[in-house]
């Protein structure tokens, strides 16, 4: 990842995940696109420990598609 991404850890993170801001999408994708409705495994480094999460390309019908960490 090229720059740090900060998100306050709260209950919403544990239940619904985190929607990535558009300016950070390229950092998380690392040049490998994900088709809408699909995802892949990635690791998050937090406090010196690695955590496995899913990077999902959320296909929304009435809004722009987004990427989410779950």
C-alpha cells in the first residue's frame, strides 16, 4: 500500500465492514481489478499484526459501485 488508510474501529466495522474511499481503491487493488459482485482475500496490517479480510467489489443498482473490506 502506498499510503496509510485510517478508520476508527467501531461496531459498524465488525458488522458491515468498511467502504473504501475512491482515492484509496487503487492502493488496495494493486493493479488487479475485481469484477462487480466478486472479491478476493487480502491481509490488513494493524498494530503490527496481519488480519485476513475480503476485498469485495459491491455491485449497487442505483448508485456507483464501491469496494468494501469485510
